[in-house]
């Protein structure tokens, strides 16, 4: 009995009450937090660790929609400039060179880009004279979309103002690309990948970059920029759950200071039957 009480207390100490209260205030969840504190006291008295863990999970779930909204605030309001890429405009050349090196592009290819920002990948695609039949760029920022529509005038190219995680288009695509976007998706890029999967043909390709490292997730000091680091093990699991398989873990060099893991994957040819 005494040991389980100690475990319960050390579990609580993992997230000190002060820290939780700070986040609760920030999220406008003070009442929820107070109730949780009271419940915890009762449960520690009763040594009910299982119940305590369940309650913490419930609180996390309750705050998810708010955190999701918060993680999108910055991007919805972002203008199409270097603020999207470490404070200065960066070339998309290396990303596009990598895509071309997998021999996936041809004059019939249909391309989907998630989060084109100020269009650096598209610019490189055009400058490198890569073959494609149709390109659709989907972004959540109205300013980005207006800028992209004015800048890239080409009958093969179109743009949509959408949160792609919650989009259902009639079109399907052969290839999806996305740079510097998946690391910002809350709570992970799984929902996005699942929506992309629904819009890709069987055997279709996806190229996206991530920060590789010991798994961790946090909001930066501005409180709206969400960042998540992934291990390859985690990425593999998400790919499998969304009907993709890994082709290669490659690298993309954005500039002298920023090299990222490039995930190259394909959608499975057949529906995978999942045992529940
Ligand atoms: C860090 S910026 C990167 C821009 C661009 N891909 C680049 O590499 O320069 C992230 C981009 O993703 C867009 N974005 C974020 N969440 C999105 C979503 N759910 N659906 C569509 N676009 C999104 C943002 O508006 C922004 O343009």
C-alpha cells in the first residue's frame, strides 16, 4: 500500500502542480485543473494509480482541440515571406533535386503540395524544368494563397485555401510533397498523412521532411509555434497506419545550417487488412 502511494506521488511529481496550473491558465482551463487536483488528492489517498492515469489522459484529450487551434494560429496569419523559413527566403532546389532523383516525375504526373508558403518548391520545380501535368498547392494562409495565385500563372498550376487535414477533394494525385510543415502539425502528422493517403493513387509517392531525433513535442516561447521531433521507429509506425511504406530515409539540405530528414514513401498497392 505504502509503495503504491509513493508511486502515485512520484507520478504526480512528473508534472508539478505549478506547471500544470500555468498551462491551465493559459488554455482557460483553470476549473478543469482545480477539479483534477482535487481528484488526484482523493486518488492518492486511495492509492488508485490506474484511475489517476485515466484522468490525466482525459484531461489531455479535453485540451487537444484547443492546442490544435493554437498550433494553426501562426500559419493562418502568416504572410508569404522569409518568416516561414528561418527569417529569410530559402531555395527549394535541393528538395526538388531529390524528388527528381527518384525518377517519379513525367509529363503525366499530378502533384499535390501541402503548405507551399511562398512557393519555393514550386519555383524550383519550374526552374529545374521538371515534368508534370498538374500541380495543386493547398495552404491554410489566405495571404499565401493570394500571393501564389498572383505569382505563378500557368494553366497547369492551381491553389486552394484549405486546412488539408480536413479536406476531401474529388481529385487524386500521383505525388505529394511537403516541406517544413509536418514538424508543425499537432499532435502529429498522422491525420495529415491519412488525408493525403485518401488523395493519392495506389503506388503514389510522398516526400516530406522532418526533424529527426529523440521523440519530443513542445510549443516554442511564442506559445503558438508547435514543433515535434520524430524517431524513425515512430515514423515507420505512422506510415504503416496510413497505408504507406518507406522507400528511403534521405536528407534534404535547405541551407548551410538546416539539413533535415527526407522521408520518401509510397502508398501500398493493395488495401491492407488490419486486425483490430
Ligand atoms: C513553415 S511553413 C513552410 C512553407 C513552405 N513549405 C516552405 O518550405 O517554404 C508551413 C506552411 O504550411 C502551411 N500549413 C500549415 N498547416 C497547414 C494545413 N493544415 N493545411 C495546409 N497548409 C498548412 C502554412 O500556412 C505554411 O505555409
